């Protein structure tokens, strides 16, 4: 089993996980949403708080014996996170993904959250995490700030599926760029789940993802140690709507509800 999961299990044993569901103007029957399905105007769901896992590089844990915190490093604020930006400029290989997020206040009729900072990080197509299992690299990590409509975009790659975890992307939300100096300042730590149809398409057809094929067949959202206790509405909100192809890359869109 990949050592990523062992670290994650230890993290989970130390974290008291809380679930928050924010609903506005929606009856119970309206909450059975498909992943990526859009909610009606004025209706949104607060994304579930999730563990940061063992590889956040946000100043809350150690990498190679020293606390790793890319949030304080020059160059971390960038849209294209496929490249390392510290000691190398290595580009992470994999199917390109343009991830478009909208941050909204789930306690205030889904009002857009302008000027908020989002730190995104993920594994590469070999299920490795920069600064940890790849200590010499710093790719697939970066920060963006929402515009006046709550929008931001990251250019990244489709992540691998490793044993014991459903394919995912980590997010930490901060009230401002100035506050984004350590994960302890995050107002929400959550994860995005990749849509199953896109996972099957990429893993079965894209070069370099062969090890993900069997891993993905052995996991589901319901079995996952992180997503498994989320509600259907939360899972729908936390699963981006994706379109595209292995040849041309994918676009992914998600609304991130934050209870502020």
C-alpha cells in the first residue's frame, strides 16, 4: 500500500471531524444532487471540513525533519501550479485540468466572497506529493485570490488514485492573502472529489496513469475515509463538473460554500 494512506490514517485519528451543512430555500427532496449539478440561485451547501492529510506543506507538519510552509515562499501565488517554483522548475506530467472555483458565503444567500485566498495542492500522476515523497519538487501547490465575483482559476493536472483514497484535490480557504501564512489560519480545509466518469476516462486512456486503474476500481466515495461520511448534497457540491478529453485536457467548475 502506498505510504500516503498510512499518514492520512494517523492524521484522521487525531482530528475530530465536524460536518456542516448550510441550506437556504431547499426542501429535502432537492438535496439528492448528482456530482457537479448546480443548485438553484440563492441556494448553496457549505463544503464539509476535511483533513489536510499528511502532506499540506502549510506550516502545520514536518517534511524531511523540518516544518514545510510554502505559503510563506515567494512565487506561491500563481495560477499555473504544474511547475515547481522553489529549487527547480520541473513541470508535473499529466492530463491538464483548468480548475475554476467560485467561493460563496453559505450563510448569506450564497453571496460571493471577494478577496479570499485559496491554497490548492494535490498528488501528481504517480501519486507522489511534492516536498514530501518528492522532496526536491514544489509543483502542484499554489495560491490564488478571488476576484470581486468570488472567482479564481488554477491550471493543474488530473491527480492519480492511490490505494485507500478516492481521487481528490486539497483546498484551504483563508479570509485574505495576508492571512494565508499557515494552515492554522484557514477558515475551511476541505477536498474536492474528481468525477468518476472522468477518472475512468483518464486512468484507462492517458499515459502514465496505469497504476491508478486498479486502485480506482477498489475505492468509492462511500468507502473513502474522508468523503465517506459526507451527505449527498455535500458530495455533489464538492465534486466539480468536468468536461473535456484526455487529448485536449479538461475544465472543471465547482462552487465552494464557506460558512462565514
